[in-house]
C-alpha cells in the first residue's frame, strides 16, 4: 500500500482520506474521536513522491500514560479539645458566584520545601471563605492588612510579627491561633506576655475567639502546678515572671507545645537574662514573636529575639542590610502609614521650653560639676557614670530640685486646660514615678489619674475604665514602663511626653496607646524639649536610632548606620572616651 | 435538600486546564470537602501536541486533550469520588463521557458555551452553569448535589487555587 500508517493502541476507527496526487493515507484515531474531522495537509505527509515506506507514529492512547503528580492532604482531627463549632452555612456577604477583587490566600513560607507541603498551603481556601464556612465571628471585620498578617502567621513555624503599635497584632495572632486550633494543627498553645497585659489578652481572646477556653497560669505555686498540668487546655497564658519561676515545668513536658507565642518579645532582647534563657528552652514546634519594637537599640536586639524564633538564623555582627534580607521571610512589619490610610493623623508638636531661671542655674551647676567629675575620672569613667549625670540633668529639666519650679509644668498645665475645656482626654508620659506623683499633686485641679509601677495591678483595670468612662477624669499620668505597651487608649486625643525616653521605639509605643485603630480623631503628640540642655542632644541621638530601624525594617538599601558609639555618648559632654561600640540601657 | 451529614461527607471536584504558550497544557484537578478544604490534588505533566497530532486530530484535538487525555487521567487518579465535578473550561465537558459523576461548567466571562458540547445553561443561586450535551439528567443531579455547597462557596474560586498550585508545581520542576 502506498502511504503512511499511524497506529494507536486502542480499538480504532479507520478513516480514509484521499490525498492529492493520488497518494492515499490511512489514519487511525481512537474510537472516541470517530465524530472528529481530521484534515491532513500535504506538507504534513511529507514528500509524497518518495519511495514507499511505512512510518509508524503512535498517537496518545491508554498505553502512553500521562504523568500525573498527586497529593493527598490530611484532614482536621476531630479529637481537638476545642468546643465543636456549630457547622452552618452562612451566606457570604458578596455574590458567591463572583470572585471578589482579592482573596487573602495563605502562601507557603520559603522554609517549606517539599512540593506536597507547599501545595497544602496553596490549595487552602482563602481566609474569607474559611471564616464564613467555620462560622467564625469577629467583633468587626478585619482590615485587609490584618488578614494578610493572619495568612502570614498561620503557615509559619517561625515568625516575627512586628507591626507598628496600634495595628492589631493581638487580634492577628489570636485569629491565626484560632485557625490552627480549628484545623487540628495545634492542640496546646502557650502565650507569654508581660504581667500587666495578661488581662488584656484574656479580654482579646474573649472578643476574637470566644469559643476557645483560655487558662491563665497564676496564683501560688501549687495552683500553678495544677494549671500547667491541666489536660485538654488549648491555650495557656502566663506572664514572663511565672514562666521563669516555673522553668522546671518545661523539663517535664510529655509533648512540646504546638505553638509558643511571645508578646512584647523585646523582653528577651537580653540574651543572657534568665527570662530569655527559660523562654528559649520551652519545647515547642512553632515559635512566634510579637513586638512593635523588635529593634530598640541595636541589631543585636533582633538577633536575640530570633534566638527564640529561629535559633541561629541571624548572627551577631551581621550588617543591618544583610540581616533584613536574611529575616525577610520570617518578619512581617507594617506601619500605619503603609496600611491605614484612613487612620486619623498623628500631629507632632515639639514644645521647646526655656528653663526657668532657677532651673537654669541648677542645671548649669549640675552639669559643670558632673562633667568636671567625669573628666577627673578620666579612663575610670564608665557609661554608668555618664548615665547618672544624664538622668540628673533630665530631672532638673522637669523640676528644679531646690524650688520645685518647672517651665514644662507651666506649659503642660496651660495645654491641659484647653484639653479639659474641649472635653477631650490626655495622656502624660514620664519615665519617673516621682515626676508623675509630683505632677499629680501640682495638677490636682484636673483630678488626674495615675498609672505606674506603684499602682497595684488589682487597681489598674479600674483606673483605665474610669479614664475612659468618666468625663470628669480627663488626664492620665502614665509611666513609660507601666503604660507604654499593650493598653488601648484610643479615646485620648492628646499625648504629652513630659520627658523623653532613651529610644524612639519606646516613645512610639507610648504614643500609639492613643493613636491606634478606633481613634476617633487626630492625635496630637506634644514632645517637651528643654532648649540648650541634654534633652536636645539626646533628641539628636534618637533621630539616629530611627535611621537604624529604617535600615533593617523599611529599606534594606539604606545606609547602614550602626547606631550609637561610646564616643558619641561621651560626646554628649565633650569628653574623651575609650573606643568601641556600646549599648544604651533601654 | 441534602442532609447535613450528606453535606459534610460530600466531596467536590474542580478540574481546569492551564495553557502556557511555551510549555503546553497543564491539567489540574482539586477535590475539596464540603468546607472547601483540599482533600486531593492532581496535576499533569505538560502536554504539547505535535504538529502531526494537531493536524490529524483537527477539531477533535481540544475535546480529546481536555476530556479523554488529561481529564480522564486526572479524575481516575483521584481516590476520593467527587459527587460533582466543576470546570471552567468548556472543552473539559468532554470528560463527562469517561466518568460517572456529572460535570458542570461554571459559565464565566471566559467560558462562553460551545453549543456542540454543552446544553443551555441554568442557574444555581447567582451562578450560571451548563452540563455536557447528551447528559441532560446531569442538570438536576448537579443542582441537587451542589446547591448547598454553592450557597457558601463561590464556585469559581477553587480554579484560582488550582492555577496557583500548577504554577507552584511548575516552579518545583524547574
């Protein structure tokens, strides 16, 4: 027979075509295509006038199997010790047939390497649908960036959520925990936070995951032992001190925690501290850290947090730019400017204050004597000596020790009059409890409330509630230490920094007590600065620290400023000093 | 209306084919439970017909590739039997003649119905669907089996997951 023959391994339907030049070709196609119409062009057949030969070509068929890659996925365990969620089908808010502009999808972290594992995350339904399907309700619908934060945390065994204060890190963490528990990927979660924030976390869990039972580990040793050993406890909350005190509990754990979350993780920035050591020793499968200030003084802060999150991932001595790249997949950092375009503005006023004559004289004497003493000490002078002088001078900038005069107080009192008259509320920050107590006495006509280290923990919630609800209590005096983190005071429209903290991150924490989600209007921040004093010089240092932070978290290409040096610190007083980097106290 | 138990044990298949100019056709089949969570996923190696195959199959090439060659291979590979299989590619309705489950085309802007393959469309809620021609009983089967699922899950959404998964698998190959 003249022509070409193709054979297929299946039962065949034979169809014949007549080709030009009287050549014939028989084409065998699978039976299923009997209805098809094959068109064969002459050039496909080849040189028709060539000597007759038979060429066989196999078309697709059952013996030419298509390679298929398959994955099966685990299903949520039914034995999870979480109250069962009532399964119901709620109509989504949007048209179910239409794809919304964007779904929030879980993307696998780069640490997940196996294709099957990566596909497990890629193929999960978007968060919006998970919430609907599981009937997970929220006090308010999360912002898109919050959903992204949840999608960031959920698949990660090592994560640092470093959003700026006020963006809702707490609800993002709670919701991610909630999803892990419901998906059966976690059964035992330990959340460690500063003591003043325990009740805040309890409240937030109640609001954002009301179906999850939460156990707070507290009380005397016997009670805590019982609480640590309670079976079927999906979520435990303990403060850092309790965790450090009960460290032996973690040596006896039958199973590691599925997840340990550290809130205000800057608490472990000191690598050698007992708290840091104990926290790092907790057996766990996942490690999440939460902080708005992952880098307060130097890149070492971040390295030490990573010793919990992902040990060995970052190293001391890494340059900030390299550190940013190395940690990029584990760190999520957003600022309000980036994600909350609609948040009311934060207005800064630098109130430059001229010291009163009495203050000026006290300041001059103290500085001269202090500098003289440091100079006499020569090489014996240490950072501690410098700090003592700095603190002394800053206190004089607040109040004259001899007369009690205070130019800042006069300005503050005038501003508070305006605040009170307008029916707004104000927060006043200082680093010293004594300063706050003095302010409370001198501003008594405003009936200010106090919240600092001397206020018992049992009274603190009531004070905050009174500040929020009582229209006659318009002023809250807060210490950076007690009130700088975790408090939601978005009903306050004014923040006064009576004195400046050592680093801008802590100041930002303080400011963001008021400037956060829920803020009804602009927040005015007044930073008092005594002109011609140590406060102005420190302000310059704070600015340099902001640049360091930006290098690591915002712009990997920015110049790699390494922060303060000992020379710069001694330079505050134009003193000769030893060389080498140092760390400031926070 | 299906019972809640029936709903919770039901599985739904989503099948699509991605065309990548330099690579060829990549098939993906996702089986999800009633909550939309993935149970199984299967994807094919790239299929690129030769010129001869293109010529010889002619107009039957696409239905053959989407239906018999890729679709059948994927769906038969799955261990979980889907009660309904959805697709967003009209050509993929051709897979219906090789499997027992009804196949529903989710009619979107890109999935204009080819009358030779699909019956006229019908709607479930706000979603427009069509079934393979010659399988007219499928319409009622699809409506019965997928209505509850479609009430809470946008039926077009899983195809985006499949496309991302195929991309991920392709990246893994490179």
